[in-house]
């Protein structure tokens, strides 16, 4: 797989080093995460971030482990990095980095102080909330190495301040237990127990969120590195605090071996494909209820729409079909009134999407088609038929089939039911009530997919074929616009009228949702190069299609500022890399070359979330990456489309 490597020019320049992030997941939704330069720029950064009952219910534990080298001369050289509310960045250990690399998905730092070279590697124990941090003397010595452990114990979305109670520290062999929640262990432990006040997070400030907190300085580890090859290691873990993990060197070696096996199982055809296969692994997690998908790191949990859009890329393109089968079965068990549960980050189970269920139909169909697993198709067929029946009868949020044309309509006051679901002060930015284009492409695709599964099971599919034919004819009649692309929504309530009012209109804003009308396996339309060219001219960027053309009213080119500003721009011009999948599929079907579509995203693997693909990017050049640095559907769709 591709090795990502930076030298002193990137590592030593704060903006460059702090703008590139690494992620090491634990396989349960927790992680270690930080920047190339070691500076924590987000409240979410830490060496041990612990998952809760759901992947979204994370707690930040060990924030940093700051090295300091004591040279024979008596000089003490600090290698950590922190930014403070005063504006100071102190210490500035990144200025002594001669190299950072990400190899086999694991980060490695290399500091040089004259002839002394110290290397740090970091890994997590798969399936357990445990991080191992290994330091090695590469050259020079002997030197003393101090490791200052600063931490907290709080919700990943919040902060903890010194005006609250101090953290409880219980002494234990080789270290301490913090708040009864996690344990630190290593050589030469000296407890301290006081606050470091005024840590500052520049990325939170840029997002309009509170950027300050205080960190608890728990204590310090210390040992001597006498000759090259000597190591000093620290372990931090949660859950069963009495069960000590394997030695750090063993954890690192096992993680490296496991990651290589993950890549090999995906059978990549080139280094980029190998990198994407390992990136995909971060999102597939085991929870108490079975396999699931983290939508994005560091702040998302599991979302059913994201899971189903990502399904083929994460599971079928990486050799995980058996695990995927288990996931599809567990999600099928959540169906209610024909709708798939949306396991929201709030911890509540909600039924609030019009398209998540339709993406589930697509995922089941693709699973059976790609794997030949007709047993799963037979098993789920009654549930899939029940989905169709519920949509014909009408279900929550006004979701139902219009008896006049067989197309799917949806909408309820205050609801945002499609993937364009951003709200500002509770009001949907793009409500898209009526008959959205991608929803109806998915409906038609789903009808055909279930009909195929029924026939494979030896069942009568005539009724499904009639529904499919009627909806397809209506789609072809209703969605094309005089401008040469497709309406984004037809039969939408006119803006001057309340939902359900007498006046309706067809929305012809140039958006990427229409790509699904050409890209799905049972798409209602065949693409032609001229139409696709018009769409690409308005939407395509190096990191994927925009959510709205710059020529359209309401376009916002920068996805930045505070929460309201960001949510206003989220689907009004912001770039979404996951849409490269539908764009590439439509291009292939139109007979157009696709390899050049991926160049910008391939280069992006070393720019933001290292080895991964971001959630979003600005709609205007230079299309700066925004949102989660590590996003499941972005990785999954690039992986699938390249294959």
C-alpha cells in the first residue's frame, strides 16, 4: 500500500503539520487521533478515546503523552506540542521532527536532537480500548526519556475545566487509574495531579465552537535509553482495568500484521486501492449488538443511510461479505412500518429518512448479486415485500406512493427526509418535499431489485414489474428539464404555500442527486454524454461533485464559520466526495472515460485525513477539505468506483 511520508519542511511548519491528521481505530468506534506535528487541534483528539454503549458515545481519556529528552549535557529538550489560549505554542517539538510516516496505517514520528534520534510508534489493540505508545532510541545516547501524561475524562463533544472537581487518581502498580475509568502503565511513574490550564483548539475555534479546556496532568513516566534499539513504552486502557494488555511492542507488531492482512483480503490491484481498503477498515466496527458502521471520525456514530450507501464499498469490495450478511440481517430486524431505523447519534432510534430504507433495498440486492448469496435474499424477501407494501399504503412523514403516477412522494412540516438534511435553528435548509429525483431513482431501482430476488426464489414478481414499469414511465415523463438535466424535485409545494397547499412546482436547480437516475443498476434512464457533460460542467471539482451549481441561486462556496453558517452551506454548494461513485458509474454507462475523475481524490489521501477521504470540501477553489477528515461513504464510494 502507499506509504505516506513527510520530512522536516512539512513537519516543522505548524500550519502544514497541524492540518494533516492521522487516525488509529480500535475496531469498536474508539480511536487514537491527532496531527502530524503532535499538536491537538480538536477537542476530539487524544491517544485514548473510549467508545461507549454506541460508537457515538465516546469519552476522551489520555489526551497526550509528551516526551522530553534529558541529554548527557544536562539539557532538557521537550518534544511535545500544545497551543494555549495566550496564543503561545509551547512546547514546539514539531520543529525537531525530521520525519513522520504512516506505514501499514500506523503513525511513526522521528525527532532529531543532534546525534540523538528518538522514534515513536503508536497502535491500538483491535477489539479493545487500549493504546500502546512505543519509543525507541535510533541513534546516540544514553539519554533519559520523560513522558508527561495529560488527560481528562469527559464526553468527546465537550470540555472539562479546572473549576470542576479534580480527577480521581488511584495508585496502581506501574502507574495510576484515572476516574476509575482508564489505567496508565509504564516505567518510573511519578504521580503529579494538577491542572494544565487554557489548552486551545484551533479547529474548534474555526468551527465556531468553544475552543478551550483544561487538562489534568496525571504524572510522568521516566526511563533510560542507553543504546540504539532500547525502548520505553506506555500502555493506556479502559474496560477491564485489571487485565493488563500485551507489551507495547507486541501490540504494535500485531496491529501492523493485522492491517496487512486486512489489505490482502481486499485483493487490491494497486497501492491506492490498498490504502483505501485499509481506510475502509476503520469504519467497520463490532458493537454489543453486532457489526456496524461508523459514519465518520471523529464525531459521528452509526447512521443507517450512510451505512447502506457505504455497504458495497466497505463490505463487498474488501472481502467482508460474511460480516456484511450479519449486518444486513440485524438492520432488517429494525424495519417498522416499512422504514429502516436510523440509529441516531443522540442514542435514540428514529425513523426519519425517506431514502435510508431504499438504500437498504439496494444493499441487499447488491449483496446477492455480487456474492450469489441467494439464501439471504430468500430470508429477507418477506421483509422487503413488506417495505413495498408499506410505501404503497403510506407511512410516516407523508412517505408514500402517489396513486396518480406510481412515484414516491414525501414531506412533513419541519422534516428534512433526504440525505440533504441540514437544519438551521430547527428549520430545514433544503426540505425537498415532494418527489425528489434520487428517491424515485432508488424506488425504481428497489422495485426491480426485489423483483429479481423474488424470481431467484421462484416467486411471482408480476406485480413488482407492473409497479416498476409504471414508475419508470412516469419518471421519464416528469424529470427531464428543458435545460438538459433532470429536475431535483417534482411536485414540490410552492414556496409561497404551506406544505399540502394547492400550488406545486418542479425544482430545476442543478444538483448531483440526478446522478442516481443514471448510475444505479436498475436506473430509470440511460445517460448520454451531452447531458452528463452539462451536469459535470456545473458540479465537478477535483474532490467530487458539488451539492449545487455555482450558477444557481442560493449557492454558498465556502463551508465554514459557526454551526449555522456551516449547516447553511452544507448542501448549497459544498463538495461531497461520496458522489464521485454515482458520477463515475453514470460516466461509464455513457461510454465516457473515468480514470481521470479520481486523480484529485487520490492525491487527497495525503492532504487532510491521512490515508482517507474527507466528508466535504469547499465548493469554490481551492476546494479546502472540511467536515470529518475520515468519512465512511467517501472512502467506500471511491473504493467501489475505482474497482
